[in-house]
């Protein structure tokens, strides 16, 4: 019976399931670095715990995309994401030491690897020329989830203790899976054989390589700061656990709003190059300023400004990664894109811990700002200038 559900129903159910999935993965993010440090670990080890999430995605995202394209199926991968997220939340709640935290944080990264197929399945409910709009909508759902999750996570930890957000995340995965079950499978049943030559062709696509590298640089900086050592810096200037959640939520509110308008308002007016270039120079400035701020109010403002930039850039790059790709290659292309940017998600926190232990927290933000400047230069010099509205393609 579920096979007869139309794509229009999928458009309604899928965003709800997506929000609940990312809620489960992010409800404990504001307190995770501080919780790991509370267990008595160095900044270097904290960095590896945070970075394990990205490392797992580096290993799994590309194979997940290939496997999905070869099987001609999307939905089983989506549902497995909820199962893995549930297991990671329970494991984190019960972890007695850093090694256990690292293992189950890595498992959450395996769960997040299924996002490759989430995004491709959702885009299949739209026409090819509506891919940027679909990516804008689905990334908006991520923003909503991250905003609610990070704010409520801090509140939950304040009210019920450090491990409570992990258990809440586990419950959210169950609810999300129930919403996702009726979502229709629209992928072709005709399996297309994959050869090494074909994979190399996809991986060497100029546009795909460009947007993947730029996004990896961005993820390096956001995971070394916002999801890595910003909570520790904010603790140092007198913030509570609730303040941590509120800071991330305000930032994610700004990011979510800009994600929503990127594909429908900003890109049609100023194009891809200007959108991403402006976004990254804004984030770079916010990153350089952060370690000099001692006021929580000013820090909220600066982080919100940087978040506006992140919300503008990511949907554009994500849409360009699969735009114009054959249907049977979209998950592989998306898997490659997300695997490459996962390098930044791992290397950022891992190197940030080393920098923080041997130099200072301020040096971490300075490093992240430089990387954002590099991403800015690449975006301005290498991304397509503008969208061609009629065919959904752009010239490089």
C-alpha cells in the first residue's frame, strides 16, 4: 500500500522525519565538548571525540551513495539512519570514558552518512530544474532541527543532568522513523552496473570537485569552532549550559532563515559566485572577531552574522553537486561531495585540539578564519556566475 503514496505526500512527510532525525543528532551537540572535558580529558582528546563524527562520514558517505545507486533503492538507507542514530545516542548516554564516547560519536557519524540518500530521495520528488529549491527546503529542515535541538539540549542538560540530552535523542529517532515509514520510494528499479571507470568519471567531474573542496574547507572551520571549541571558549567567559544552547540556537536561527531564502531569492538575483563569496567573507570576519569578545550579547550578534553566511553558502554548493547529474548517479555524486567535505569535519576538530593545547584557544579561531578566506577566494574564482533559469544548469 505504501508504494502507491504519491511524491506530493512525500514532500509533506519527509521534512518532518528529517527534522526529527537531525534533532536526535544535534540535541546533545552543545554539551558534548564540555561533557568530554568534564570527564577529565585534554583538549586534544576532546577534539578527537568531536572529530570522530566527521571521520566516520569520510569513510562511509561515498560507499553509501554508490551502494544506493547500485541497488536502485533509497528508503532502506534512510530508515537505517534512524536505527544507527538511536544506537549512538544510547551508547553516548552510557559511555564511561573518552574511548567509549569516541566510538559512539563515530557511530552517529555513520548515521549521518545516510544523509547522502536523504537528500537524493527528497530531490526525486521534484523536477530536475527544481533541484536548488529542493536542497534549500531540505537544508532548511536541518537548520530548524539544529536550532531547536541545540537550544533545548542546553536546557535539558541544565534541568536533568549531562546525559539527559542523549536519551532524548534516542526517543526522537523512534518518532522520526514513524514519520518516514510512509514516504514513497521513487528511485528506478533498473540497476545500473558501476565500473571503476564510471566512478572515476563522477569523482573527477570539475564542478563536483570544486564544490566539494570548497565545502570541506568550510566544514573544517565550522567544526573546529562552532561545534568544537566555541563552547569551551564561551564557558571561559562565564556562560552556563543554557547559554551554550541559546548561543547555538540563535546562530542556527539565522542560518535557517538564510537557507530558506537562498534558492528562491538570493541566488536568482545575484548568482552562485556572489552568494557564496559574500557568505564566506562574512563568516571569516565573524570568526576572526570571536576570540576577542568578552560579552555574551556581542558574541551572540557576531555568531549570528556568521551563521547567516553559512546558511547562504551550503544549499548552493549542495545543489551544484548533483545538478545536471544522471538520476542513477546522483547518490554517488552526493556521496562523493559529502565524503570530501567530511574531511574538514574530522581534520578541523582533531587539529584544533592540538592547536589549543600547544598554542591557545584564540589560535584555533585565527586558523579557522584563514581557512574561510581561502574558501572565499576559491568561490569567487571557481564557482559558476549565475543560474540559467530554464534548464537548471550553469556555466563554469
